[in-house]
């Protein structure tokens, strides 16, 4: 671990960011160049003291999970993230995998969306980041670990996952989930995390096993969705997806036409808060 290089890199990247880059309002009395240490710490879900010690070359070696959080908080590119891992004495994540590092270009767009549900997914259906409105609509999924981090895996193993969709749309959604996983499996190979999800689901879900044998492949999201909210009921929404160049991540933005019933329900959603769901912390 190169403490001096790590500290200098963190400080320079923090100073290079502006509050507006991450969706923060700039106060008239702000004097700090770039972000404050406490702002980076909050974005990375760590204590300010821990982050400060890293910048002062006196912190412990960060875990891979902590480094991934820092890379996201500082809006690092893939190359910058790899450098961060290496100066911290860790192995950089392998390329070609279902990365959990959010593409900075998508994150910059998400930072500016606060009045409509938006989230970023990777090719395994893992929610990498979601805004407050997406948490209100879909629940906070940040507590899931192991295979349960994948929305595809949860669809076939967690019955409550299907309650967000109308009953007559669940068969189509099952096929879409499998087709999306088939695309990820083809890209990453049988020994990847996609292969691990496939093998686990073949054992856990007869429905998945039957659909997997159809060899359907697709990565496109439906333009129109009806989602069920526990308090507001059915909400009809338009869904737009913005993909990274390699198709490994997608930003989903859910909107409704002005003056529509869906639009009115989204306005209510903004003041309802979000329902938290229990996280399954047991990898399978």
C-alpha cells in the first residue's frame, strides 16, 4: 500500500469535483475548493474521520468494498478506479465482469434527476445506485448481498419481488429476465458471475430452468411499464434506458406524461418516503 500516493490521489480527485457535479447546491459562503471531506465521506458511506485519515496517510488499508465506494463517490473512470485499487495495495477488478463500478457518464446524468425515479443497473440486474424517487417506488435494495444482489436472481427466488408487477405481466417479465441473463452469460462466459447465477437458478427454480432452455436473448427494456406501489396502487410509466457503450450498464429513467394519473402519483410518491424491504444477507 502506497499511503502517500493514495492520499495525494484522493485529495486531488476531491478537489477536482464541484458540488454541482454531484447534484449539491452551492452555498454563498462556501470557501472550500472542490468537495469537502465530509461530503466525500457521506457519498462513500464512511465516517469523516476514516476518510480524513486516508488523506493524511495514517489510515488502515481500505477494503475492496471501501475502495469501490470511494471510486463511486469521486466519480472515477475505470482507469482511475484501477489506479486507486493498486496504490491501496489491492487487485483491480477484472475487466469483462459485471462491474459494480458505476460508469461516471451515467452517474452524472443520475445526479441531476431528483424529481423522477431513476436507477443504474449492471448486466446482472444489480442495482448499483438509485435516487430517492426510485427507492420510494421500488424499495431500497442496497442491503442485499451475495446472489440476492441480482434482481434477476430475486425474481425467481423471492416471491415478494413480483408484487411490484401486475399479475398478468409477470410471465412476460420472467422471460425478459431470463433473456437478459442469457445476454450477460454470452458476454461473460460460464465461469463468470453470470454463470454462477445461472447454475444457482437452475437448481432453485423450475420456471427458470424451463425458460433458460428457450435460448432467448435480449437486453432491451420495455418502453412502457405498470408498477404496483403498496400505497398508491398501479402506476403507468414510460421507461427510457441509456446504455454504456459496452452495454454493461444501463440508466433507467421512469417518467409519466404531465397531467396524467401516473404523473400525479409520482408527485405523491415524492412526499411518501420509501418502504424499506428486508435484505437477504445470505449468499446462495
